[in-house]
């Protein structure tokens, strides 16, 4: 299940991607397709085939982004969140073997290409919600239950 929450930064990034694809890349690719089509035989025209394929990819992504941006709910920081783990928090945790991890809890649309973000839908994030500093929590993993401790929580 995909949660429809997103941080302000994540929303702005998706909006920027949509604007770039629609206003800059799509018109440029459309010109290339038109030019390649004017050359004649399209069946053996690599420029035409490649750019037509890229145009379909752009249109698919634009459709996805438009639909997604309509349904996501932007969650901004609130001072009431201080001291506890909620959506948008930067959290540092540690396990019994002194292994440390630091990450931010964000929406599922924001985690791609980032090693320091985890989805609110992940078991780790679900187990962390509403925890405070120095509190311990258990995460169920395929290898069994793991015990973790919250070291720090921040929202900036």
C-alpha cells in the first residue's frame, strides 16, 4: 500500500520534474520526431523510432506525475512534533551491536535515488512512529525481530 503523504521538498521536486518534462523536454522531442518523420521511410529511421519511444516515456511519466500530485497530501513540519518521531523526521538509531543508521522518514515517492530516506510505509518507519529519544523499539525483519534504540530526532 502506498501512502499519499509527501514532504514539501518532495512535492516541489516532483512538480519541478513535471514542469521540466512538459515545458522543455517534450517540445524538444516533438520537434525531433517531426523532423525525423519528414525524412520519409519511418520503418528504418532510428531517429524517428528512438524519439517516438522517448515521447511515449515522457507522456507516461507526465500522466503519472499529474495524477500523483493531485492525490498526495503535503505534510509540513509542526512544532507539536518535537521530541517524537513523525513523518518528515530525521532519525538516528542504534542497535545492540552498536550499528548506527541515520535517515529521514518520507513518502514513497521521495525515496528513489536516496540512501538516507526511508518510506513511511516501511516496517522500520512504522515501528519508529511516536517514539522518543532513548526509547527502544522492535522491528520484525525476515531474519527475525531486531531491537533498536532512538538516539536523536530532528526536523530541520
